[in-house]
C-alpha cells in the first residue's frame, strides 16, 4: 500500500468514526428528550450500599439522613 493510499484510508476512517459518534450523540439526545429521566433521588440499592459502607468504615454508626449536594 502506497503512502498516499494509507493516508486516504486513515482520513476516511477518522471521518467515518467522527460521523458515527456524532450520529450516536444526536440519537442519545433525541432519546433523552423523548424519555426524560425521572426525578427519583435514591433507590433502595443505593441506600443499602451507602449504609453498608458507612457501617464498614465506622462500626456502631447509623445512617440517619442522606442528601444530595448540588
């Protein structure tokens, strides 16, 4: 493969990947617009994980309140 052919293949691959990622980003934006994320702050799995880690790091401590910092 000559050097100009290799360069054109590399440029074509770069442009192809760039276009594919752009299309995927636009598709993700469209999906998030159609189906917005629910405003649920925490679910039971996250609360259990936080309580378990707190109990492992601070024995005898009890988690009483969990807040999101904005």
